[in-house]
């Protein structure tokens, strides 16, 4: 995707929804390192997977 053709947040979320679970986890790990400076723990990954499957109970 070129800079002239940027994705919207909704387009990005749709693309994430269309990923298989392994690719989604890979993306989360990359984003965690890039934006938070660390890799996710296995517990954090498990929580993200649970919330992706069943929703977030806090909402």
C-alpha cells in the first residue's frame, strides 16, 4: 500500500478480521514491540485470543 492510498481504521480492522489466527498473533507481537517496546507475554496473547473469540467482559 502506497502513501497515496492509506487505509482507514475500519479497513484495517476488516483486514485483521480476515487474517488467520497465527497471522493476527504475529501482527499483535509486532505492534507490541513497535508501540510498547516489548513483546507480549503468553498470558497477554491468551487474553487477546479469548477476547477475539468471546468479546471483552469489561465492555
